[in-house]
C-alpha cells in the first residue's frame, strides 16, 4: 500500500520558517515530553483563590482581570455588518459576574443546564463564561440547527435555561416548548421587556451586581455538555469537567504556540467543541486577544480579517481551506498577512495538497492536528518547531500517550507497531477526557478497554513517530481482500488540479465485496463530463494502483457536510444504497 509520506510529491519535509519569529513554546519535542506532567501543567493556572479548586471561567477571565492584563482586549468582536467591539478582560469579568448574578436572581443553581442558542455574538461568550462561574452545565448549540435537533438536545440535556434571541426563540423553540417541562427560564438577548414566558437579558443584567464570588469548584464538576458532529450516526452528548481547562491551556501553549500579545482567531463556532475549547477557553486562559467573527465563511472577508486584525495565530478547518483552494492562491496576494505566524487545522483529515497550498498562498503551511469531542482538546499535532510531513496529523502532545491497537475477538487488545494500521487509542488520564456520554453509559463503556480509550479512528504511525490518519473505522472499505482507507483515495484525487473535494465510499459488489466509489466536486472552471471522469479514473489508478483506485466516479456540486464542516460519507452511502438516511440533525449543505 502506498502512503502519502512515501509519495515523491511530498518527499520534502516542510520546515515552517515563520513559526520561529518567536521562539516556539515547544522547542524540543522529546525534552518537552519527558519533562511534562499534568500536575505541572495545572500549576501554570491560578486555581480559585484560597485553594478552592479550579473553575474554567476564573482561569479564562478573572485571573487576568485581577492582574496586569485587566485592560487588554480579551474579545474583539467583528459583527456581520463589519462593526467592531472590544471587551477587555476587566470588562469581561464584570459582565460575566453580572450574568452569573442574573442567573442566580431567577433561581438558577449550580448543576443546572444552561443552553445557549446564539450566533457568534458577544452574549454567547458572556453567557457561557457567566454560567460557568455559577457552576452551571453549559451547552452551546449551533444557531442554524432546526427546531427538532434543538428540542432533542435540550430534552437530553435537561435544559433549565435557554439563552437565545427573540427571532430564534419564536422560530425554533416556542412551538416545542411543551416538550421541555424543565425549561423554566428563557432569556432573550434582544428583548426590551420580560414577557409571560421569557426574560429580557438587558433587564436582568441591569439589575445584577458587578461582583460575584465563584463558589469552591471541584475540578471534577461537570462544566460543559457538547454534542458530537453526528458524522457517523446519532450525535452523542459528551460530558466535560472544569479540570479540562488544564488541557485547553497546555495545548494552547504547545499545539497552537500561543504567546503573550498574540491575536488569535479560531474560525469554529462554539456550537461544536473546537469553537468552545479553542474559540473561547484556550485563548482566554492565555490572556491573548481572541478575535470573534460573526459572519460565516467567505474567503475575501476572511483574508480581510487576517490582514486588518493582524492575526498572528489562526486555527481553522480543512473544509474552509479547500474552499479557499478552490478560489486559488492569487486571491490572497492583495492582503498583507505578514503578522500571521502560525496556522493550524482540525476536524477532518488535512490532505497533503492543502498543507503545501498553505505555503503557496500564505507563505506558511497549515499544521494539522487531531482530536475529538470526546478528548476535549488537541491530542496529536504538528508543532511549530517540528518538521511537517504533509498529510500527517503529527505527534502526540506532551502528556498524551497514543498507540495503535487491534481489538481481539476475546475482548482484549493487541498493540501494533510502526507502519501497522489499527485503531488509534489514547491512554486514559488527561484532564479533558470525557466523563461520559449523557444517558448512554453502555456506549461510553464500549470506548474503553482497560486503561485505553479507543477512538474509532484508524491510523498508523511511522518510524519517526508521526501519526497518519487512515479513516474512520466505519468508513473503511474492504475490496478484494484489501482494506482501503478513504483518506488515501481522497487525497490522491485531491492532487488532480480539477478536484476541489472528494469523498469515497464502499459500494457492495458481488465479486470484490465492495468497490471504491468516489464523489467529486470540481473547482470552478472545470467541466464535469466524460472526459474528466476518465482523466480522474486514470489519475487515481496511476497514483494508487488498480486495486485501490475508485471504479466509479460521480460528480456533485457539493458534498453533504455536517455543520462543523465534515463530509458525511455515511449519507452518501445510504443514498447510494437506498438505505435509511439516519440522523440528519447536523447536516448542513445538502445538494443531491
Ligand atoms: P460522531 O462521533 O457523532 O460521528 P464526529 O466524530 O465527526 O461525529 P467530532 O468529535 O466533532 O465528531 O469529530 C472528531 C472526529 O473528526 C475524529 O474522530 C476524526 O474522525 C475527525 N478528525 C478530527 N481531526 C482530524 C484530523 N486532523 N485528521 C483526521 N480526522 C480528524
Ligand atoms: Mg466521533
């Protein structure tokens, strides 16, 4: 089997010169790993005054507000109409105190669930951090979800409070409110007055005190409830605790290389875990300026944000990168991106082609990193100081032990060596490890064998210790005795100059068991015709060999994706086979 790292095309290992504008936090990988302990990582945080435990909101806001960073911009909000508002750490401390008091004034207590259904507006951040101060369990939802997914999640999560807008409430929640008997308090951020069933944010905040003392917080108390992306099936409600902030901080330091004075932009919505762990918590715990952009993806406006805000560290996702690639590197040339020092990507496999394109377009490669809702924070990464092998997810973080395992028929596991493909597993014990799937104890237990957490992703590592993503266990294709990882095939297709996106599935076949079928979206200016199909089939055969290359190609304008930007292969497959489509609550673009 050929792997991307064998390919001549990517034989060059990329060094990232701009990462060295500042000296990387992780200068020597081996040394950092051996010196690391989670206890020490925790010691870099403040803890609540008087040794009263660890609270995410205190680490993110109050400890800076009480020190020399009080007047530094914590959040720079850029609204849809281009308006810009700054909130210093001092101001954020006051508004989050107010919101904690406001919640308390309406009878909300520690342990109650607070759901937030908002676009990326300042109240989302104030609401989340304020509720964490009161030790509520916070669950941020994508504002674009429809009524049913919203109601289902609030039902599962025993929502007691909902923070939203008048319009979202009327359109998406009101009609289903009878299903939510525990939902006592709906706070509307744009309502001037209270109504029979809703409260006005403005009035509550006006009446609330500016001072709030966070109660002692056991690091093991639940803080966040995040739903997974639903890429492989029905989304799971993942429980995280306050202690997760230790991982957020440590990974912000090592994997995102955050330095004092950085202007950081994470493009993810807090409706999925990246937008919370890295769009809120990690940058604030580092006391840097966190850029929040309300508008959805649009390449020129994104380049504008990078240039105008002098963004130094940028965390984005493969789907966005592929959309930018569609428009070409020339589109970047008019923008002054000289402040940008480090760019990273997460969420899906990052094709080698995209890493290399980063150098062409931005003068620096995208650093891929890997993690899941369940892991709460980055587990495997390409670090600033490290050589990048395009197509590899990088190496495990200090404090993270990763192995490739095979489940055995007797319920045990076998550890595989370099070059062997198996399930990616992590040794339990890092602080942001999930503490459960809500109401799904059996499903949660099934993820563990002894001390190992099995991720459901297939991967391998090479002789240098770099990890390579093969595919999700569910997506692996078995064809004529070969096990084919979709990522390998998709990456080869992506190398073709006409291809913008590709997704492959296994299609049942009486002889081969399964054949590889590819769905391909082309870049602008290319024709989806017979000639193109033949050209792609030929290209794939040359790159992958006949056994692995797709036998069928179907052109699509777009591929179905989750709201967090992941290609839903299971949906392509279900439709191909005429099977039930399953849970579609997270589906975003849907062009058949
Ligand atoms: P569900 O579990 O509901 O099917 P999901 O797994 O897509 O949804 P998330 O937790 O949001 O939900 O995504 C984590 C998954 O995304 C990983 O398990 C992996 O399959 C994929 N992923 C994330 N980052 C990378 C990466 N750098 N390379 C390859 N795959 C990645
Ligand atoms: Mg998953």
